[in-house]
């Protein structure tokens, strides 16, 4: 056996032992013997660097230093999940599903692991990269750190696809977390707060050898890709397990919502006996074809629902109510609390939402209040303990003037929030609009954060976001904590943002009620900022999903002379304020005013490509058939009830070939 063969044999042998121990929980070799073989492999690799393999078992010990984690766009977006908290929520979800798909619906129930979401990409059976969830569209590449986790296979087994993504959670088992804290306390160090935050923080450590010391695990639950040869979610879990991934055995295939509720009730009681923390159950439509039919909203898949266990509650004292000003001038009252431990974190503040909420709960300074984490994420006050209210207590009087600029507040009829109308002069609004402009989902300007924005505004270097494009390195260097290199990065980051596409620039402008989805629809419809600026309220409400409130807000924004001047300056600096010629090349208005429902399995084109073709040519894609449907594009396995409904409504049914000919 030559050196190369010896190295490859040792790698295969150690990978199998790793799989037996960490995945099957069935060690077939002692720790001592494993370490001897690992050292032998390390010595051979050191002596023969020409046989280096990034996925060798020796790479698990870490040692790579990563100072800046590269931002990487996901091949497929990582959506968040809609949440439910009751049987009624799940029954409503089931009703919606059954209106949209034909046939029996089965469900896969899985535990909702409380960790850090991760996307792993495999190519030819080897780990290619590991990327954090980030904002769902892009995240940080942390491959070197993830390779140190023993439950992440570096080389797959069996009949895996050529390339695919697999998603899961990086978690820290409770036993490992407790052991880490014992060691920290013994060394007079501050113990970690909770397993979830510790797991998440571990992923961004610069030295991967430090990550290797932490007993992290990776629990997988979702395979994404094309030509996977998988027909159901449950089959996907079984295949992932066979390829070498750690897929918890607690997942269960059930055939009714009642069985789903039985599963939820069981794990609500038994969750504390698990080796890791969970905060609920995820329910998914099992059939992948039905998942494809159901599709996604702008934020979440329609085919999945997270059932969250009842939130933990604590009581504490409300010391003071203060008020925050948002970038749109909206005032948010904040409860400043006596610090209290809640679901593993120290809670000091909670949102009180608006004046109506304060009045409804009769919340007062000095009250003992009950706090819970809404969805176990954002703390909120749910009630007041009136038995402990001080005798001298006085009802809360909501502020009448802006806490930042003293301008008298206004409240528009029908809206819950109070607003500061001092759009130009309120410093917090000015800084807030710029911070929104530079944010990741908007212009994504590297080297520029909230603190730096506040400093730039305070020093008078910028008054609005168009001023950013005139900043020089010489102007920025004198700022607090700003060195020459960071000043260069900031100015270069601003220059690079000129390539951000129009729909994101439109979102970045901060027009009230114009979020990411609305910005995309407006950009697609009007194609340029000039066309949008001259649109009337009546024009705007004809755009798909644009209501009167959004339309009025857009018109009001562009009626401001100052905003018009800012837009002109952005144009002069080269910011993208129209859809690029490249994007426009494939778009027409051929299908304008027509609504399509796409149903079935297609041969020459994927369902998503079909939907994109419809939208690129001015049409609208709906999820269910109604009297407003213009055409149904039907593939193989279209549900009989959908076909019957289309026929009863006299809606034309096109095959994919007929649709493509129709488009020509």
C-alpha cells in the first residue's frame, strides 16, 4: 500500500468511526485507539502536503483564523416560519391548505430545536460551505468553524445527489453547556447565559480551534435542491440520516391534525427530558409536490407552521416609562424594568406598543408587572399585579411632545401610534432614516454602522442619506474610533452601494408603509423613480396589492421638495433609480391584467420558472382558482377538484406547451 492509499484508508476508517460514535451512538473503537489513528494520519498529511484534503478528519481540530466572515448569498432563500399558539391556529392553517391542494394531506412533525440556523452546501459528497441564516437571502460563511463539529459529515455515504443544500440548527446540548459553565466558574469567569446564545456566538469565533473545544452539534431537518429523487419530507429525513447526517429520531409522520396535536401535547410535557432545548414543534405538509403547490408568502412557506410552547412568564417592577422616536417619527413607549431572568436572558426593557395598550392594561410606573417573551423572542408586558400596586400610584399620562426635539405630537385618526411631525429637524428621525438606508436589506453599506451614522449627523457632515456620497476619507478619519483603513472601507462601501438594484434603493428611501415586498412591486410596475414620482393615488391603487394607505404615503413622500432634491442628488451620484436594461430585456406587458393559477408537475420548465415568466410579462400568479382567474396552467397530476372548479367557472386550462405558445 503506497502513502496516498494509506492516507485515504485512514481517512475512510476515521470517518466511519466518527459516524458510528456521533450519529449512531455506537462506538466501535476506544477513544485512545481513535486518537492514535488520528495522530498517524496527521503525521502522514504533514509529511505529504501534496495529498491535502480540506475535508480530512484531521481538519476537525480547527486552527483556521477568520477575521472577516464573507457574506454569501444563499442558492435558495431561507424563509422564516409562521407561528401558532393554539389548536384553533392549526385548524385554520389546515383549512387554508385543503382549499389549495387536492387529495389527502399528511404531516411531518419535528421538534423545533432552539439553536442557530445553518445552511450546509454539499458537492460530490463533500462539504463545500456553511453559511448562517443571516437575513434569509444572504448570511456569513463560517465553513472553517462548522468543520470542527463532529455531527457535520465532511464526506457523505450512499446515494447522495451531486449538489444540494441541507438546513438545520447548530445547538449546544444541555450537558455540554453545564460542563462549560462549571469550568468557567472554576476559573473565576462569568458563566454563559443560555445554550442557544452560546451556540450562536460560537459560530463567529475567529479561531476555529476554540470552536472545536465546544461540544456543539448540528441537527438537520430540510434538504433543498433539484433532482433530489425525494417525494416527501419524511423520506428526506430518512435519506439524510442514511447519508451521514444527525437527524433526530423524534420526527414523526402523522395523518391528521388531531395526531399533530397529540404529538405537540406529548412533547410539551416531555421536552425537559431531551438532551437539548426546544421551544416548540414544526409541522410540515409531508408531500413535496403539495408543498410546491402551496408555495410561499413573502415571508414564510404556506406548507409549514411552527407551534410555539407557552411562553415563560416572570414578574418584576416597572421602574420608568420612556419614549423612543423611530425613523418615521413614530413614538414607542418603553417599559424600563428591574432586571429579571427570563427564558435564559436578562430582561431590562419591554415594549408597551402605544398609548392604547398602556390605557388598556392601566400600566403605571412602580407597578409589579408580568412579563413574557412573545414567541420567546421579544419581551412584552401582559398584565399588572394590582395587589401590589403602591397606594400613591397615579395613572400614566402619555407624553404630548417629542422627547428628542420637543415638537408637539400628532395622532392620525384610525392609527394607534403618536407621531413627531418634525420630519426635517428631529435628529433621531434624521439619523434613523440614514440607518435604514444603509441597512443590510437596503443599501448594505460595509463599514458604516448606527454609531458612525449618529456621529456623522452630530458633526454636521451629513443631513440626509444623499450626503453620504460626498463623504471623503479626510472628513471621516477624525471621527471617534475611526482609523485610516476603516475610513477607506467606509468610503469604498458607500461607492459600492451605487450598484444596488432599484427595488432595494426604493426600499432604502424609507417611504412609510413601503417595505421590501411593496418596493419590489412598485419597482417592477413603474420601472423607474421618475415614473413613480409622477404617479397619482388613483394610479398607484391599480398596482397589485397596493392599497390606499400605501398610495397616499408614496404620493406624500414625492410631494416634498426636499425629497425630490435628494432623489436628484442620488441620480447625480449614480445610484440605481431605474430597473437595469438587462432586467428589462426579458420583461413585457403581454399578460397585463391577467391572473394565472399554476398547478401540476411540468416537464419542460419548472413551476417557479413558469411563475417568473408570468410575472416578467406583466401577469399575476394566484394560489387558488376563483372567478378572477384568467387562465389555469395545468401540468401532470393537477388535482381533480381544481380542474372541476376551473371548468365550472369556464376558465381556460392551458398545458405548459400551450402557455409557452400563447406567450409567443
